[in-house]
C-alpha cells in the first residue's frame, strides 16, 4: 500500500506543472497525474480506474518516481528490442 502525503510542496508543484503542460507528452502527464492522486491518498486501484489503466502500471510509475524522480516519469525507455533483434538470423 502506498501512503499519501509522500510529496514535498516543491515536488507537488513540479508534478502539477508537468500534468498541466500542454506541450509535454500525454503519457508523461498521465504519469504525473497518477503520482499526484497517490499523494492525495488514492489507492492504486482508484487511480487505475480513474485513468483507465492497470493498477500494476500505477505501482510501476510510483516506483519509477521514487527511484528516479521526475526523470523517471518523462523518460520512455522501451529497451530490450535491440538484443531480441540481434538474435534473429540474417537474411
């Protein structure tokens, strides 16, 4: 369970700015919204229901934010595809 109230005022303002920024990617804004709602005390399931996503995704976003801060929410590293492709036979 993630307890609310884990953000500082500065972090909260930074996330709100990202969530409201019309120029940032929509998925970065969704992630920021999720963290803000968790901070307000919403459960992972409530956030997931509101954003039409899976609650495991909400937990993953919270972990990204906890470990990497705002950078964890705005960097989209899909990784792994190059290694997978390198195992394919050459035509």
